[in-house]
């Protein structure tokens, strides 16, 4: 089974606010989109909601470019993840 990397809220916020702003390092943000498109990288819906509350450039980027990469954390998702962790 291929690995999937799940990013937490802090990864997005720290990158945007400190080291990899959208205007300074656009390649990072393009890479995140590209890896998400391949299914190798993503996040969860709870992170998406947290980022959208920011009403800033990061929230806009999420809504415009990355919203497809957030997985649902409903009961089915939690069951699938639990099963993968136990194998």
C-alpha cells in the first residue's frame, strides 16, 4: 500500500506565515497541490475548517486550490484508518 502523508493545521499556517509565503515560495504551494492531485498528500476536513476560519490568503488558497485534498473524518473514514493501522 502506498503511503499517504496527512498534514496538520500547523504545517500550513507556519509555512504561510513564516518561511514559505505565497509570494516568496510559490513552488511549495504548487508542489502541495501536485502531490495532493496524485493522492500522496492531503489533510482532513477538520483542518480545512480551521484554516477557512482565518479569512486570509491561506484560507483563500485552500478554497481555490486545495479543497479537494481534505478527507472526511466521518465514521467510515475512521474505521478505514483504524484498519490500516492495525495491519
